C-alpha cells in the first residue's frame, strides 16, 4: 500500500484528518511572568524594616494589609507559594502567646488601670522581678500588644517574600562567589516551601482515606512524615546539584582569593553592625554610614569572587525596570518610615503610660501605601493554557 492509500485510511469519514484530542500546554518563561525574585525579597525586607520603626498598631495593620494585597494579586499557583498562610498563622500564634505571657507573668510597664486581678503565687527571693498572677493592667496589655504586632508584621513580611519569590530562581540568581555554599542555601530555601506543600498533600490524602487531619491526633500523625519528606526533598535537590558540578571553581591567583575573603568578611561584619545601628535608637549616628560601607565592601568581594565561577546560566533572570520599581517601593517605604520616626516619634510610637489611643498619621500612612506598587507594575501570574478537545466532524 502506497503512502497515498495510508493517508486515506487515516482520514475521518468526512474526508478530513482528525484533530488531536488536546494540544500541548504552554507556559511562558518564569522570567517573563514575574519580577526578579531578588526584587521581591528586597521589597519584603523594606516593609519589614519599616515595621521595626513603629509600634503604632494602625500603621502595622496597614503594612500587613499592603503585603496581603500584593501577595493575593501576584502570588503564582505553585506549591512553594502556599507558605503565606502558614506565616500568618505563626504571626497570630506569636501575638496570642505574648498576650498570655503578659497576663500570667505580668509586665514591666507600670499601670494604674487594672482590668482583672489574678491570684498571685508567691515566689522565692531568687526569683525577684518575676511574678505569677497579680494585677493585669491595660497599660501592660497595650505595650505587649504593640510589641507583638510589630513582630507579627515582620513574620508576615517574610512570608510574603517566600510566597512571591521562586526559591529555585532566587538560587540561580546568586552571585558566583556564593556558589560554594549553594548546597546549604538550597536546603535552607526549599525546606519551608516543601514543608508547606507536604502538609497540604498529606492532609488531603488523610481526608480521602477518612482519617482525621485536624486536632492533636492529626498533627502528631502528619508532623513527622512532613518533616522527613521536606528534608529528604531538599537534600535530594542539593545532592543532584552537587552531582552536576554545582560550585565548580576556576583557578585564580592567591592574592585575589585573599582579597575576596577579606572584602567579603569585612563587608558582612559592616552590614551586621550597620543594621544593628539602623534598627536601634542608640546607633542612629553611625548605623547608616557603616551599613553603606559594609554593603560596598561585600559587593566588591562578591564581584571578585564571581571570577572563580566558570558557570553559565541558561536564560538568566534579568534585573529590569520592573525589578527596580518593586525593590524601590520597599526601600522607599523603609526610608520614609525612618524619617517619620525621627521627626514625629510620638505618632509612630504611641505611649502606654499614660495610655492614649493611637492615631493614624497621614503622610506615614501614604508612605506605606507605596508598597502597593508591585501589584500594578508586575504582570499577573502565568496560568497554564490548554486547548479544549475539538469535536471530530461527522
């Protein structure tokens, strides 16, 4: 039978070739689907730094709302992107624990507005400064609430970064000087996303089998497999990278290696000292200059260390205008809140003794709203496009 006959045999009764049942799905490259993962981390860290400059619960709630809106609008449909809810639950747990500890062990803030008086347990002399029970004042509860809300906002900002930045793309974007520690970085960055994905998978499997997935029993029966599975997947990924030559270095002169190590170590120490100075009131004079000098030294060390890496990147993520806008919005929020804290500390840190109702300062609130910029300058998350099956002509 010739080719023409075979072609005729494959034709449908209507004389046309049958269309395939489905067409292959297409998904755009991740670099075109969202901003650079490093930009998302810088944006989230900017919001976190802004949260450290205030204890005003209204501003902190606005920061949390801004991060939640951006995550809702730009979070991709991926297992690692489901970690935001876990961070929110962790933040709520931190808030509740801090308030419970304040009620049970008291507060160092003196107060006159007593809410309730609990039975106080006498303690020995060596436990002076600690009490169990006693008077619970409104001033102490307000101080604990303000501090706990600030910590909760920090945790939620970190959760936003985990939900928006692809850990694999972030690892691929690391500078060459950090390739030697890439295996440890892989385990650290992929453990939390894999943990959240395994929790959803195991809970769904238990529900399908009719077994409880909530309560103490469900947590105990799911917790150990989740921890083991997340760690095994992270270690397997690290082993696969090591087997493919991840961290392979080229020969460079000894002087360059020593200069790279000195610059990197000095820069990291400067970044730590400068960050401490920026985040504390006592280091306001030296914090920013030391931080900038440390960043410059660390970047110089990373640039020299990159000469040791002969690797190339396939379709690398580009730091484009969108990345600058995303990172710049977070930096602008942090800078403006720092200026507001210096100019009007009473508005950003409301007092608790005497207890006054917090008010929402207008221009710091407008500065926080700059954090919404990534929701408008970045594209919507990519979705898989599938062609519906076509009906064969009769």
